[in-house]
């Protein structure tokens, strides 16, 4: 079963499904599994304590091309508070260009949490001029940012709503409304929808609204191949849609699972308030340590980024099963919808 869209054609993939990046954690094996299954695996911007991010990203890319010959992508968080972002934006394009297999297979760069402009440098230009098929997308949680991105010449956007796991914007807009707004005001821009997707019905609705693919984070955490701790996966399959809330994360509001730590946390209301808090770098360090705790399995005292879609997920499955079932259900859902409206459509045609 194949659903071809502008995004599957642009990225050279079989299914309109991407794994969303989930830094600061590793998603290298997940990336291989998603790409092998016909979707697009996306490497996360790994910043776990003690890692040298540039080296880790290079090693992850090498690992991916050793284990699959399919296309893949990667994420760079270009946030103000991301000390290694500028280095990655300059050094990774050089590294990709010098490695033929990586250059051929790396088709997608997703910047997020800051400005895409860091990527507008001579190294990325040289990579694009070298015959690489890489496309540059940026995460857009609002129509204002989406418009700026399009004016700046971005190849496409990942429209991400407030339902999703991890960092969110202060705009508080759902994926449902954001996607419609993007289609109304920017009908030409290639769009990947993210935040709240975990089922075939979800994929069908995104495609019906003009998105060319979905990107899922929470759903893929509960895959056999994902590197996350089993305790993390068990939360995903045992929670309801009400078990997450917004709290202050490293870059601003973030959707987390309600645990003992979340009970003690508040929610930042504005950028100004967040910037005042950031003057204490020890707080940022503590937030990173709380994320690492979760990665090691301490899911009560650590920060557990997850989206509302966890209430729709009941099983840990292989990535292949997840993707194939979602595509199958999406096609069934689209066909059912068409068959339901068809008689009315024919009647109206006859009356005319
Ligand atoms: C554990 C976790 C870590 C995340 N880290 C990042 C990140 O480093 N960069 C990024 O752009 N988005 C990050 N996100 C957001 C995801 O890329 C994506 O937008 C979100 O998971 C989509 O919502 P869903 O969880 O409902 O699928 C993270 C999400 C999770 C759950």
C-alpha cells in the first residue's frame, strides 16, 4: 500500500511518515528503523552530558549509512541557549559533503527552536551546490513564523501544534487550527504536520488538509527499536490523553507527562519571563540533568517529554508494524470517507 504525496516525492520515501527529532536523546537506531520501513528517520540533536555533539552527530550519520541505504534526515536546534548550534550549522554540511554515502542519503535538515538563518552560510550553500538533494525545513508553531520562513526561502515547514510532546511555543495553537491556517494563507508551501499524530485516522486527516506527511515523536518512543528506556515506553502505552501538561522547559513551555517532578514545576508565560530565568545557568544545567535522569529510567524525578497522543497508543510494536498499520488505516479511513460522501455528490450532480 502506497500513499504518494509532494513530500514523499520530494524526499524520495515510500510512506508519508517521519520520526520527529527527540533531542537531547539518541534516536539513531530509531532513525535506521524508520528509514528502513519506508518513512524518513530523523536524527536528533544529541546533547547528553559529556557528549561532544558534533562528533556524536557525525558518528550517528555514519551509523545510519552503515545500516540502511535509504534516505534520512537530522535536526539542529538553533536556539539562543544552544551553545553548539553555530558550530553544527557550519561543520555538519562540510562533513556531509565530504562523505559520498551520507551526501547521497541525507535528504532532510530540520532546524527548530530558533532561527533558520544560522543555516544560511557558505558551507550549506556549497553542500547544496554539490548536487546534494538536501531540503531545509523549519518547525513553525504559528502562521507568523511560517510566513517569515516562506519569505526567507525555506523549502518547507513542519507545522507543530500544542498537542505535541516536548517544547512548544507561547502561541498555544493546536495542530488542527494551525494546519488549516497554513493552508489558507500559504497554500503553496510544502507542509509536514506534527503534534498529536499516532493513528491512521490522524494521517488521513493531515493529508485531507493538504499536509504531505506527518512527523511523530511519542508514537515512535513506544517502538521496539527506539533507544529510550523501557520505563519511558511503558508510560506511553499506559497513559491517557489527559496525562500530560505544559510546564517550563529549557527553551520555554514544554509538554511533559504529569509525574512527581511536574507537580513541583510552574509554567512560564512569556519570553521575557523566560529570559529573566535564564540568567541563572545553573537552572538550565538542572533541567538538562532532569532530562538525563528520565533517559536512564527515573521517570518520576526526571522530565518526561510526551504529547497528548499517548492516550491513543496501547502497544510497543516494531517500527515497521507501526508505519504499515498507520498507512493501511489511513487509506481505509480516506476510502470510507469518500464512500460516505459519494452518494450525496452524485445526487447533487444529477440535480444540476
Ligand atoms: C522526548 C522528546 C524530545 C524532543 N526533542 C526535540 C528536539 O530536540 N528538537 C525538536 O525540534 N523537537 C523536539 N521534540 C518535539 C518533536 O520533534 C515533535 O514535535 C513532537 O514529538 C510531536 O508531537 P507527538 O509527540 O505528539 O508526536 C521532542 C519531543 C519529545 C517527545
